[in-house]
């Protein structure tokens, strides 16, 4: 008999630059979902990365997307912008409102 898997996703530390609020950010969920679960206010609308209302800028840290997402230009990506409703953390991070 195989024991049930108890693997849990890694939990990174997130911080909002504007207010200093800290929150847990599991690797398997979006930055927005982590902020929502922590009771933090962040703009969102479509929740699929097309409307850009959730855009933020990473001051530090890295994120990944499940699919290559055209919602940001290459310049925006280079400047650290991310779509928090679909971005998942790869590291601890600091996020700033765009």
C-alpha cells in the first residue's frame, strides 16, 4: 500500500510595497488569490489576464505563468510588470501597485 502523498506546495513570502503588508503566497496559486486569502485589497476583474486591471510591478522576486501570456509587452515584462490574477510566485517577492 502506498502512503497518501503529503506534498504541499512551497509557500513564498509576499509583501505589498505600498503598505508593507506581508502575506503567504503558495507556489500553486496566483498572487491575487494569495492576497485575497490574506484579506488584502487588490484590483481584479477578469481573472484570466486579459483586462489588465490586476497589473502590478515586481520590485523584487520572480513569477511564472502556466501559459505564455500575451497580456504584457516584452518591455513591460523586462520592467517587472506582472498580471497578478494569473502570475504564480517562483521566489519571495515584493509587489507594487502599477
